[in-house]
C-alpha cells in the first residue's frame, strides 16, 4: 500500500517546494508565513509544523509517550536519528507513526520496518536530491509476488464480446502488464502494448486487458472487474519477475471485438481468461511476450495463483466456485 510523503520546506526555498510539487508529494510543511506562497505554486495540501508532534526517542518513557499520542490521534513524527528497535516497539502497538528521513536509504529502512513500515515520511530538505526516488519508492513500488508457469490447455475462438482496454497515465516497459482472469484465484499476466508489429505502433500506456467480466488486481490486495475501472482509479502493474507497482487509469476503451477463451493449468489447478483475438494482445512466457495468435497448446505462460475468493473485491474465506 502506498505511503504518504510530506516534504518539510523549512527554511522555505521556492525551488525546493517546486521540486516537491513536481515529485508528487502529498503535502508540503512550511511555517505559517509561507502557506500562501506554497498555494500560489500549485494545488496541494499545505501543513504547518504545529500539525504534528515531533518526538525525540531517548528511552522507554519516550516510546510510551509516542504510543500514547498516536492512540490519541496525533500525527506523531519520530526524529531522524531514531533507532530501528524503538520504531519496531512503537509500530507493534500503533500504526499512525511518521519518521523524518534525510536520504533514500533512510526512507527504504523506514518503509521496511516490521515488513509494513511507518505510515508516512517527513522528508527533510537534505534529502531533496533523492526526493523523486523516495516518492516512487513509497507511492509506486508494491513489493513482489510469486508468478508461476501455467501450461496452456485450450485456445478457442468464442465469437464477439465487449473487451476493455486500460490506458494508464504511465509509460510501461517490456515485461509489464496486468493480472487478469475469470477467477481472482487464477490470473494471467496480460502484457502491455509495448511491442512493435507491422500493423500498429506500440502504445506503451495500454493494456488490452480482456472481457468486461474479468477480474484484475488493484493495490492493497483488492480486485475489481475490468468494467468497473474508471479514470483516476489505481491499478496494479506487474512485471515478468512479479515486481509490482501502481499505475493510474487515464481512460477506459470498451468495444465489441472477436474474443478467445484461453485455459491453462498449474499443478492440476486450472484457470481461464478471455482476451481479444488479435496479434497485439500478448501473454508473458519464459522468454518474453507471446501474441495470442501464436500461442499453442503446451506453451508456458506466467500466472498468479491466489488462495481465497473475493466479495466486492475483498478476500473472504468462503467456498466460491468460478469457472
């Protein structure tokens, strides 16, 4: 799940505030006299130091005080020099804790403590050189999942249907796509249109994702039907190694097209996906993207097997049969 990033522009420097706006931080923290200066530069939340409680952890008493303040709903910020063990002790009791950071390495450490990290980062001006990478780390990177190789068992034209193209506001790379399938328990890595072909130019912002009924994954381990996606929604982008990041939907194109039913199997478990029957639609094999028109029974493609069913996009423990 993405974390909040606040940039502490104290002392105030216009160029650093501009950098913060361009980097995509959630808010800028300035002294009261500079609040309107920030608002004149862009539409962003502006906070003051008084909106936070800065806690200097020196001993157990300070840890208890930080926990108490957080439970009271205060925005607690641990100072830059705070050691990892006290942060672990605090995060084991409360979630809404922030941490000052002055470098990318400090941000990486703070976001990884207890495998969930602090709730937000207060980035100091000394980290301005790393600010864009810190925001990317906190906002886009979503960890890694285990993709498996599924064996294609059937490829069958099934006639016309409504298919969904998901156009993101990101330029995707070879190996990246979205997880799509008839069941959230068995999804296929459907590749973005990054590859050249004789008929149409690459559209690296687009995933021709499949039938309107299909599941896809969102951040925070949620799912949605492709038909539900709208501009501004966040979707999960996955690469061939299972590394995940967030992209924002810019446009949805739903059109009637000829469709294919593709079935595959992993260790006796089967799943299927319905995709447009066209050369530009690709799954991902061990050697890279494979067009569905070249796909053969027996080929291997990358898939994700989940452990539970879904209700309104949330995992539930219930007997659900989807085919």
